[in-house]
């Protein structure tokens, strides 16, 4: 499903008329198939989140030291999101959850509007069917129905994390990317969410890419664990 081939990434900074480059990813290759779960671990600043953004098309690979550019493939096709139609088709199949859940929500909309917007935009669902799906997930994720009418500024970080998770799952993606998405949840709720995600994955045969620094969470959710060290992707022994 998702394949990264020889992907590298350099950040550029400009200081006193000089361009500074820092390599955070070096020749990364990975392959995630339907129904698989992969955890990417590593220290803060190692490039985990950068890799997640490349995987979902928010960043493009940069040239490596040999001038070559790595490739990203989805469903055996090169990932090209130049048009609105291409982006809509891709994000109907791939969803990412960021660590900053509140920043990921539209502050001008209430929680219900934040949930319904991607459903209509990406799936073309009806209001009635969407409401039914939303209500079924509320109880599962420990949220009260009243939260739907609340503005984003009125909810906690943990509630925002669960609203963002609902928004992604309602689309029924083939690939779910979680970028430190359980960090705002308490321990007990985090375990409940992991149990739910494993059941959801089994039912829908979807793939999960987890970005985390927590080895326990990674082992609970994913069958395959890797770590980024010095910009390179390594197996955890």
C-alpha cells in the first residue's frame, strides 16, 4: 500500500547570507501493506514526524548527498498531489493525526462541524448517516453527546485528541497515521483507545503507522517496531 524508497530529507536555515542544511532522514525505505501496523520510534528531533508528513504527502523528499530524490508510492503509484482531485482521493484513503490536536481543529467551527466537514468533503456522506456514525463513536471514545455543540476553545487537550481521532476514523481510511496522537490521553483511556484501534483495524483491514517515543504503546498497538537513529531507519532488537 504505502512504500517509501530511499527517502532523505534536509532542513534548510539561513544565517548571515549562508544556507545551513541539516539532514534528519537518510535513505529511508519502508513498506506497509493492508492490515499491517508499524511503529516508528526515536528521540525527539530525530525526524519521526518529518517521516510521517512525507508519508502523507505534506512534505516532499529532498535530494540526498548524491543529488538523488527518493520516491513515495501509494497503491503502487507515485504519490503526486498536485491537483485538488488527487488530494481529495488520497486523503479519503489516508488520514493523519498530529500531536497538536487543538491546533488541528478549525477554531471557527464547533466539534460537530469539525467532524462533519471532512465526511462531506471526502466521502460525500449524508447528514443523517454521518450523525449516526458520529454518535456510535462518541460512547466508544468516552465522550458525551454535548461535546458536539462545544467550540474548540472549550474542550480539553484529551477531548480534542479524541475528536481528531473520530474525524479520521469516520472517513474509514486505508492507512491511519498517528503522530504522537495518544500523548494527551491518560493511561487508562489510552489503553482503551488502543484496544479500540486494534479492533477497528481488524474489522476494516486498514494499516496503521504509529509515530511514538513510548515503546510500551508501540508494542501494544503494532506488530512491527523500528527506530530512527542518526537519520536512518533501524530494526529494534
